[in-house]
């Protein structure tokens, strides 16, 4: 059921909202759903979604979407997507992403990403600036500038600058400048510069392969693992 609130803002931007598999176009007013959930345009190009069990919003390349207290919430092609106290969260192709107090988060192809206090896993692939804090598990890859702090387990692959702080176990591969601070057990392999402050880190640096004889295939030579411990 769609109810147009005369005080609700109208916008030239049109959102496509999929609720429990049913697709609806929304550009103004309030969409009220069974169970008390609402979808409302609160300002031009700004959509608020609250208390829906399964919802996906497609922004068509723009528009800001704010989710609160939803079960599964997804955003595709939105300018900015924010989530608060939701269950599973998924974002694809947003310039800005903010996730707070959700169960899990899965983000792909985003600009600036901030994820805090996820009870489960935070997975990010392809982000510019990434900040993850207080999640049970962080799994990041292909990020230009990433910082992960206070997570039980962390994995990072193919990132530029990476900072790890106060994590339990961490596994880092193929990253650029890596800084580790107060991690209980971390493994770093195939990375550039590694700086450690008060942590136990095993570093394995991949060396250049030795030139093979003719008709013989070479295998990369790895340096032996080195434990760096700093108090």
C-alpha cells in the first residue's frame, strides 16, 4: 500500500525498491508495509528505509539511502548507503558506505567505507578508504588505504597502505606498506615495508625468482620466516 504524505519531500530522483521480491518505483511520499516497515523520501534524493525484513534499493547511479533495523538490506548503485542495527548488509557500487551495529557486511566496489561493531564478518572487496573496527572477522581485499582495529580475526590481500591494531590473529598477503600494532599473532607475506609496534609478527618476504637454466622451469625462492617481537 502506498500513501503519499503531503509533507513528504518529492525528488526528481527515482529509487527502485524491492521488498520481499516485489519491485516498486519510489520518488516521493511514504510506502507503508505490513509489519510496520516504511520506505520514505525525506529529502530530494534521500530515502529512509526502516524495519523491513528483506529489502534492496537500487539508486540508478545516485541518491542516498539510509537503512535502520532491517533484516537483510542491500544497496546497489547508490551514492551513499548507511546501515544501522540491521542483519545482513550488502552494498555494490556506492561512493560512500557506513555500517554500524549490524550482524554482517558485504561491500564491493565502493569509495569510502566505514564499518563498526559487526557481530559477524565484514567483507570488503575494492574500496578506496576503508575503516573497520570491533568486528568479529574482517576480510578485506583490493583496498587503497585500509585500517582494521579490534577484530578477532583479520585477513587482507592486495591492499595499498594497511594498518592493523589490537587484532587477535591476522593474515596479510600482497600488500604495500603494512603497520601492525598490538596484535597477538600476525603473518605477513609478499608485502612491502612492514612496521611492528608491540606485537608478534611472522614475516615471509618473497624474493625474485632465480633465473632458470634453459628448458627448466624456475620456482620462487622464499626467505625463511622471521619472527619480530616488540614490547
